[in-house]
C-alpha cells in the first residue's frame, strides 16, 4: 500500500481503506484480494462506460495509467514487474515489445519473481510482438522464451 500512496489520489485511497479494506487480506504493507471473485467483480466494474467515455477506452486508459506507475517504480521493486501486463491490457504492443528481452526477464528471475508469472509475461510478449508483425521484437521474445524454457 505504501507504493500506491506515492501516486494515488489521497481521497480515493482513504475511501478505499474506510469502505473496502475488508475485501482484502493484508500481509505487512501488501494487500491481496481475499477471493478471486472480488477481483473479477472489480475488473468488470472498471469496464462500465462513463458518460461520454467508451468502456473499452476507459479500461485501456486505466491499464495505461497503471503501466506508467509501474514504470516509475524501482527496477528492484515487484511493482515494476507488472508494467508489461498493464501495457498488454492497454493494447500498447509497442511498449510491450520495448520491454520484452532476455535481460528484462532475467533481472526478474534473479530477483526471485515466480516462474509462472515470468512465463505468463513472456507469453504476453509473444502475443504482442506477433500482433506488431515486427521481426526483431518477435525474435527477442522468442529467444527469451527459449532461455526461460530451459530454466523451467
């Protein structure tokens, strides 16, 4: 929660703590959804349209904002690891391709990021690079996948 405090609107964060903290399990400064159904509910709610804003644009904007916050986190911080996921969800395939390299994933591996999360991000990188139809980022992502396949 300390990291979120560095960039979140204080009033919105206060409202979350006062009215929604019971939906989370707390371990130190980290908050986790107590159940996947609540995570799914929040995901669905953030996709609802606001007046004058298409739901798909709103969802894209939310993920892009989160990606930008993750990008400002220290590279040693687990929060930085979520940048690729949020760029993918925002449809920022060029941003995903820019991040995806063996060195990027190797830093996370040596920082003890769980292998299933690394594998999921490599899969997202392959999808993004495939959508771009750019051979260099696709090759970099394939090489990263091959390297980590030997580590699994």
